[in-house]
């Protein structure tokens, strides 16, 4: 499991290391890693460091110092390196190192021509403390860099991207490569900041032993494999997890079919479907047990999926209420979330786990006072705590939070998953994991991982459909569970 650390955690870790290391040692470690990556880039794209032209955009803080020291290392290897002040001053020790190595500092008025000639631009304008986007002259430097033919390498994170939230101003740097130091920051992984990052490299500078266990994590494939229920020799269909599905309607029978498909392809020993799309479900999946009656008619289930294509009429409201009254885990999606936004009291009496899987508009209905676009981590954490649920916010980077404040980010998705019905499949995947006994936070984050990976396998660089995504789930499971 990979940790993602808040800016406060990063600062605390850095301060702990600084207390017991020589002055400037941490900056030198960062600069050495940055210079190594820059040298590799120049070797691949230009044939070597010697004779290359490098422009270092240096802000006033330590981020600018890292960039200038890396520039000094490149100058010692024969690169022509020029430093450009992006603010009122530059890091004095780092500037002296650059000049001693044969580099030079030019006035900002000369920067246009320098960037035009550059093979590589190092963005050291702002670090993790930067807030509110870029202002001139930094904004102008960012614009010149983004428009140039040079390869742009960002130091720690692209300037203009908020390290905590991923917010990015109009003038934020678009990096080809970002070299981040010590610990991963949320803004590198959250949209829209993640789109500015390019290739991402994490350089070890000795911080790992100085931080507490992070409250933000990303799952590795091995983590998902460990949480997947595995059938034993004595298992049968009732012990492997019975998933109930209350979804679909006369208008949207496909939603029911796709939710059932997601469940069956994941883990469910048995799926029991209740609703008006019963005929469509059994025609698509003869192994499903179907009913058109009430939720109580379904028989024993170990987790429910409710909401996709359900509608928002009185009958749908009644079905949602009956499902939420069941003393088993429940995942709520789509129309179920719309209904729940109008009747949040349905959650208050629940003692069993609940997982909510909204997209941005559904999230806004559930938490109209929360701004998931501006600060998704804070918004999802707040809603999860408020409703005492696990909340999965779908998006370019899926954010999952539980009621205790744990957060996981999922990075396996693909833009090709932005297609009708793929969310219904995810609902079935999560419900199936819940029925198999996987805890709700793990079921939601593990389900998102498998669903995103299935989307990549199904698309393979081209358009795909929700049905094909569901069919790719077993391949995704094999990919994470086989050595």
C-alpha cells in the first residue's frame, strides 16, 4: 500500500530530518535526485548532457534552491545552464553553487530567447507551499515554458498546482516530467493537477522513517489480491456470498442487467434480483434468481446493491427504504442516491455498513454545502463522517473515504470508462465483495481498483462498452492475484 501525505505531514517529516542532519543536506539529496533524472532525460532525447542547454526557473524558496543545485550538477557535466529569477530573489547558496560550476544567471528580460533555445526547462518556481496559482512574473515564465519545444521538468510538483487539493490555475505549468521528493502529495494525483504532472518520479530523500501512518493511501495490486475472498474446497454457492440487486425498471432494464453482470463476474456465489426488469435479467443471466415482488420476497442475501436505473417514483422510494432496512451491507448508486438526498433519514437507523458511489452531480445533491471540485479530499471525508458511510466519489481519480477519516485514491481508471452503464457495473462489483465478507472501505476501494483495471483491459486504447468492462473483470482479478 502506498502512502500519500498531506503537506503538513511532509513538513513535519522534513523538520524531523533537518534536526539531525547537516545544514543543506536535505536540499542536496533532492537536487542530486533531480539532476540524475534531468541527465537521463537529456541522454535519451539529446544524446547526452554535454553541450545541452538548460534553463532553471528559480523561485525564492527551497524549491528554487533544489532546481539551482541540480543545474549546478548539470553544468559540471558540460551543460550550459542559466538560472532565471522567478521572484524578487533566489536562494543565495544555490546561486553561488551554480556560478562556481560554470552556470550563469540572466535577467528575466532575456528569458524568452533562453527558453526558446532550451533543451530542458527546470520548473523550480513554487513548491508545496504555493497557493492560489501563479502571478507575474512567474505566470509569464510558465506560459513561455509550456509553449516551448523544451522538455519541462517540474521540481516536487508543477508550479501553480495546489499540493493539497490538485487545484490548478490557468497559468499552471504543464510538465513533461515531475520529480517529487520523499513523499507523495495528494495534488499530484488529484485532477486537474494530475494532468499537469506528466511522468511522475518519486526520489527518496530519507523521509520515510519520520512520518506517521498516512490517512491517505493507494492500493497496490498485491493489496487487492490480499482482500479478495478465495473459495475453499468446502465452499458452495451460499457460502461464497449471495448478492441482492434492486435495480432497473421498465425504462432502464439494462441497468439491472449490468449491475448483476458486475456482481456475477466478481465473486458472487449467487445473485438474487428483485424488480421489474426480472425478465431482462434472467434472459441475460440464467443463473440469477429473479423476482418481481418486494424486497422481502428475495430470500436471504448477504449484501444489497440498490439504485441503478431504479427510478425516483414512490415504488422506487419504497424499494430503497426496504433495502436500507435490511441488516446487511448495502451499496447505493444512481437513482438511489437521488432518493437518498431527499430522505437522508433512511440512513440514520442503519447499523450495517453502507457504501455510497456518487459522481460529481450526485455528490452535490448529497452534500450541497461541500465543494468536491475545489477540495475533493475534504469534501468526501466530511460527507462520509456526516452520513456515517463509506463514500466513493467517481472521477478521474476516484476518492474513497470512510466515516473515520481514512481516504484511498484509486488510479487504475481510464477515460474510456466515461461511458453509460460502467457505474452500474462498479455497483455490482462492490456489492459482490461486500457479500463475500470484505469490509466496506476495502470493498469500495478494491472494487474501484478492479473496475478501473477492467476498464483499461476492455478498452486497450479504444472505445469500449459497459458490458465489455464487466466481462473483463475476471481478467482484472487474474492480473492482481496471479504471481
